[in-house]
C-alpha cells in the first residue's frame, strides 16, 4: 500500500530535526528550510518500508509540519 509524506513547508522553521533523524528523505535547502527529497508539490509517495523512518521525522518536528499518511 502506498503512503504519502506531506510537508507544510511554508511553516517549516528550519530546525533540521527531520534531516538528523531521516537523512535518506530529508535535506536542508538553500533557503534554510528542509526539503523532502524528490518531492512534487512538497509531497512524496513512499513504500511501506519507509513509513517508520518518516514517522520518526514527523515526531521529531517541533512545529508539526510533517504528515505521514
Ligand atoms: S523538523 Fe520540521 S521544522 Fe524542523 S526542519 Fe524539519 S520540517 Fe522543518
């Protein structure tokens, strides 16, 4: 089953926690906010095996702008 990671990038404060926890999927952008690698419109389809690590990123975000469905 496909899952989706969504990043409310407008409200990202650039703390870097998601990048620390899940560098496979997250990196810092030139503007100081994080970037969901390979995203389209700040969303990315992920497979079952990548849900847990992105859930960790979701949990690590202090402003709750990462959502894993
Ligand atoms: S943890 Fe949240 S606020 Fe911090 S860089 Fe990642 S998305 Fe932005």
